[in-house]
C-alpha cells in the first residue's frame, strides 16, 4: 500500500526519524493542527508485528510518500 501527499514534505535527515515515538519535525511543530507524534510509530509497530515493512520517501517537488508492505497470509502459514 502506498500513501502520498503534496504537502511540504520533510528534510532528508528527518525521514529516518518519522517513525520514532513522539517525533515531530520542525514543520509539524509549527502546524496549527498539532499531533502527538504517535501515528506513524504505531503504524510501524503494527506493520512489523505482521512481518511487513514500512518506509518513507520524499516526493518531488514536494510531499511525502509512505509505502507499507505486508505479506499475504494463507492457511499454509498457520502450520
């Protein structure tokens, strides 16, 4: 699954920290719709528990893209 927006994005140095608990980059701190910095950390934990992966990338000219990959579960996996 891929989710992208056309917002201001973030800096390359912040990409690695986006999934840290309570992390909010400088742009998020100045946003009037403040968050707690928990959303992406919770999503990452859930994706990892399902043996998946999640990554963030900058979208040119601006914006952010989050890509999640979760393996498909089959009955054979239950054995």
